[in-house]
């Protein structure tokens, strides 16, 4: 049976782990409430989830414990910290669509009906940004959150 990697909390609040291939990953949950005007959503706990190998490290071969560790961290966020989790697919290297597919696969594999994922694409003349928002399926304010998310992303899309 596979288990997540041991976690190390860093002084800046990020969390790191080192794989069996000696690749060190760091994850962060950054406050993302500034993206929203709705005070109820702001106070509910909104974070942007990011992760990747540390500078100077190259991802090794496929390692299922990496995804288990990341899923564990996301689930822990919902239990301890907030209601909404944003994952923005990094687009600087042009691999954002591949990242989006991997995240969707992980979500479909592990959500178990406990979470919903709403996908948005923000585009302008030069870039495309893919964002997934994860929220608990049975949250009492789920519909309110969804409406605010749609309004917010419609606003950002209209800025192009």
C-alpha cells in the first residue's frame, strides 16, 4: 500500500517533501481572497494551491506517491483551513493544458463525490490561463460560491 511522503513545514508556511528519487517538491497554499469582492467568500477561506519541484531539481520518473501526497495536502486544507481551493495551471512553458489534464485525472480519481471542480479559462491575445476551483459538494453555501466564482471569472474574462 502506498502512503504519502513525509512532510516538512518550512519557515515561510510552505510544505516540502522529498521523493524516493531525491526530488524535493514544495507546495504552497496562498491566500486568494483578494480575487473576490464577495465578503462571504473572502471570509470562507480561499487559497491558491501550487506545487512543483524546487529550483535545481528535475522531476524524476512517474511516482504515484507524489500525487498521493498532493491529494493528502489538498484534503487536509479542506478539513483545516477553507472552503475553496484554486489551482492555476502554470502557462509560462506552454504546458498548461497538460497540467490541466493531469489535475483533472487526479480529481476524477480521488474526489469520490466529496468535491466538485469548476473549470475556467481566462484568455487574452497572448496567453491562456486554465483555472480549476475545487469546493466541497455538500457545502451549504455551494451555490452561492459557484455564482460568485462565475461572476468573478466573467469579470476577469471581460478585462481582455
